């Protein structure tokens, strides 16, 4: 049970990390827009 919860938490952290990287890259694209 604990192993399954740990695996779920790890995958959740990975998804959150990808989401943060995606948001940061989006903000970087919008802030460096030459228009």
C-alpha cells in the first residue's frame, strides 16, 4: 500500500514538474516576444 502511494506521489511530482516547466517556457516566449 505504501509502495503504491509512493509511486503515485512520484508520478504526481513528475507531472507537476513538467507543468511548471511548460508554464515557465510559455511565459518566457510571451515575455521575449519582439512584437
